[in-house]
C-alpha cells in the first residue's frame, strides 16, 4: 500500500483554518485529519460540525474526522451531513460500536475505529470486516505535540496480521508523534495512513514535510 498523509488541523493556526487547510492540500496531502474533542471523553474541546461544514466549502481533500467524544452515535449524522468522508470513533466511547458502523454505512460514510494506547488490538477484531480503517493512537488522545509511544508498534503488527489473514485491504492509521523518524517504524509495522500535525503544520515548507513522509 502507498503511504497516505493526513495532516491534523489541530496543529494549524485556528485564526486561518481555511487557508491552513488549503496549504496542505496544495502541498500534496491525501486527507485532512479533523480532531473533534468534547471536553468529556478527552479534556480539551476543539471543532464541531459547523466548522467542518465551512471548511467543506473551500477544501476538496477527503475529510478524515476523528471523533474523540463520549457519544459518537449521536453526532455521526451531523458530521456526515457537514461533509465528512470518513469518520473514526473510539471503541472506548459509550456508544455501541456495531450501531455506529451500521449508521455510517447507511449514511454513505467510510467507517473507522480508534484504539487508545491501553486498549488491546484484539478488541477491534470483531468489527474488522465492516471497517475501512483502524486508527492506532500512538499518544494518549486529547492533546497535540505528545511523544510517540513505541510500544504501540506491536499493536499495529497484530492488527495488520489479522487483516492479512482475512484478506482485508484495511487502512491502518497512526496518530501521535509522527515525524520522518517515527513514520518508517509505523510503516514497517504495517500502517499506511499517517496523521502528522506539528511535523507538517509546524514546518516552513509543508510540501517538503509531506514529501519526506511519502
């Protein structure tokens, strides 16, 4: 699988979200990662569906929406309507995972499940056949700029092996501390979609940053 780069808008300048999103689109990003935090599932509060809807008017990149919220089932329709192409929710949330996946299929949105560092990879196995993507968090969700957790590489390997065993063309995404140093480790473990926030948005040359990951 080719590497796909999904810069996290959480690391951008929020006073110029449209321009920031367009800058990584022009720099060759494959998706735009949009972190949604509710102040409950994680401590911080970030972006809601109205922001996604506004960005959709200007940006043509696929929107990779990561719901770090307690009740994703309640809000999936709002983000689908706002323009999300792929929605990832946390297995550790209070919503029924099967119901979330079924709802996204009904709405025509690609579905993904995210795992916190402390959640074993096997926990996602019952849902693999109905997913487009599994997101392995390589930091604790809720804050940008954290240090990469190398112990999550074994989880990536485990999930990729199970997907290969089933013959699934699964995207495995990693989010947290991704740089030109940590990305190859994740790629070698079996990941193919990389969320890079500070590494891309903090670079003076965003095209060069994205190219270095690809």
